[in-house]
C-alpha cells in the first residue's frame, strides 16, 4: 500500500522535511512538530498503514520491531525513569494523521487516566 498524498509517507520519502532521529527495520523515527513532552518522537512504518485498526498478522514482525525500536530510542534519550507509548487509533481517540504512528513521550511525569 502507498499513498502519495500522505504526510508521513512523504516524510518517510524525505519529500517533506522532518527532524529524523533514527531508522531501523522498515521504521522511521522523527521529532513531533508539536512536542507534548521534552522528548516526543513519532515512530512510523515506512510503508503506508492507515491506523492500528488496519494491522493484521502480516504486520506482526513490524509491530514487534517498532516496540524494540522504541525501547532503544528510550535508552538513547535517557528515558529510564519512565516513558509512554501512545497510539491514537480512530478519530474519537484523537488520530489526526492517517498513517500508523507510535508516540514515544518522555522527560516528564504523566497523569492517568489520560485525557
Ligand atoms: P495523532 O494526533 O494522529 O495521534 O498524531 C499526529 C502527530 O503528528 C501530532 O502529534 C502532530 O503534532 C504531528 N505532526 C503533524 N504534522 C506534522 C509534521 O508535518 N511534522 C511532524 N514532525 N509532526 C507532525
Ligand atoms: Zn502514509
């Protein structure tokens, strides 16, 4: 699947600039343009997957790799005291970009339940 009009596909293809911090196993990590924490990275598959609701067994390795990538980035950014991974799936959950992404947030305390 590919989507030439998708913002995060364009970031993955480097046709839209972003602050890329890492790449691994079909995944890209870059800084969120409106950070909600001192460290706020987005981890995306370089292939177009619209949302978590669209993943299937074909994505099992990709999803596992994404969590390991997040773990490595958390170590790199010294988030050992705690970090949060967020996936907003669907409009009601607040998804605004329709290309699967994992928010990696850290560097401050977080509340529960989330807003
Ligand atoms: P969502 O609301 O879909 O869970 O998250 C989308 C995220 O993408 C938001 O946190 C938003 O700040 C970020 N974002 C939107 N447009 C851009 C952009 O052009 N560049 C970057 N780096 N982040 C973006
Ligand atoms: Zn896309």
